[in-house]
C-alpha cells in the first residue's frame, strides 16, 4: 500500500500497539527500545532491531520516524529526525514545554516535513460522529463541554497527569471550539508526589460563553473516559468505556426557558467499529504519501501546548 518505510523508537506499553499496526501495514524497517525485553517479546524478525536510535534517524532507507519513547526524549528525537529529512509521528504530548514546542515548529517549518502528534481520540469514529453532529447543529448552540478521564493508570515521575491525560481532552475541546480559551481555573491533588499532580480539575473559559470542564485522574478506582457536549437543543455523549453500539449517545433533554428540565429518552447513534490507533496511523501515512497537512499536525499540537502552558502557569501560581 505504501512505497516507503518507517522506523519506530519506543516499544513500551503503547509503542507495542503502534508496532502491531505498522507490521500489519508492512511498513516497518527498524525498531528500537533501550529495554531488550520489550523487543524480544514483540519483534519476531530480529533483523528489524536497531542498535540505537540513530540507526533509524539517519537511515537512508527510512522516510518517517514514529516516536513512542518517554515524553522527556521527544524534543531531541523529533528535531534530530527533522534535520535528517524525516517526517515524524510522535505520541502525545509533543513535548514538555511551550518553548520546546516553538523550537520544534521552527525546525519542522524549515525542513518542510510533517510532525504529526498522536492525539488519538481525534481519529476515533465516535468522536468524529460527535463533532459532525455538533457542526450540523444537532444540539443547537454549544454551551458546555465536560471531559472525564479517570482510571488507575501509570503513575509517572517526569510528567504529570496534565501531560499524560489532559492533553487528549484539550485536543478534542479545541477541535470543537476552533479557538483558544481566554481564561483558565484549576484545582489539583498531589498524593504520590509533591510536585507532580495525580488529579487535576480544569475549567476553560471561551468566547461566546462556552465553558469546558476537564477532570483527569490516574488514581481513580474506577474507569471513566467520557466527553459530554451540552447545547441549547440537547447533548451528545461519547463514552469510550461502553460497547460500540452505545459509545455515542444523543440526549434530547433540555433546560427550557423557565429553567425546568424537559426529559426525553436517549438515542444511540450508529458508529462504525474500527480501531482508532490504526486509523490514526493510516492518517499519518496517507499525509506523508500525499503531502497533506494532518489535522493533528504541528499547529494543532502547538495550540494544545499553549493551553497546557496556561494550565501549568496556574498550577505554579496556586501550589508552588
């Protein structure tokens, strides 16, 4: 299907899923991970294993580099790949500071190469269905967006729940509002570390009286991955924990002008079942093949990073 080859740096918990999809598309040339166990468990063709990241980054046989290594390594690998004439797919977050984001964008623009960020849920059919229905006016005027991303997750020591989880929801919110927030408020809980938040509540205030509320938590005893979009004529709910027939729901209940709730029955919206990661990877490969600008390209990633920076600034003002 594709007449070019790619390399993958990082074969951890998420990298192995990227590798599985790349293998099914027959585009993998080399893979690297500093943990040999990750490689031995997942890579059957030992000739694919690179000795170090440079075996991938400087290779003349590789057109594009997939980066699924820790976020603290992203900037170095991205810039080095761009300087070696490679397109880049990088797992979220793009990097860990706004200044690093600007550096990456400057190099990407000069190299005229794609930097595609793994904001996975933009490629989920349920979110695409939600967004389409919002654009078609199904819920009327957009008023409130609520995002909950809670679970017992990997507790990291170099990036907070803000970068690990909240970036997904910011990406979806900006995709719906088409603009940056004018103001942010935050609350956070620090349980596993004095400096890295384990739970964060964010309120984003936009023009036209739109509010977005985000709850991100990796110390929750239950799992909830849900975005709800409330409008003047009803609500749309994308619940990724539910089975595919009920992942996307339209609730026509409204608060009427007398401030009373008019209750109506929920309606499931058909969503084609498809692995979001495979669709995301194919979107990147198609952008490379056709020289197209991705919807989660460097500018979209920079906008997400701007909002992360606004939140981080509030965190420092309030807690440090």
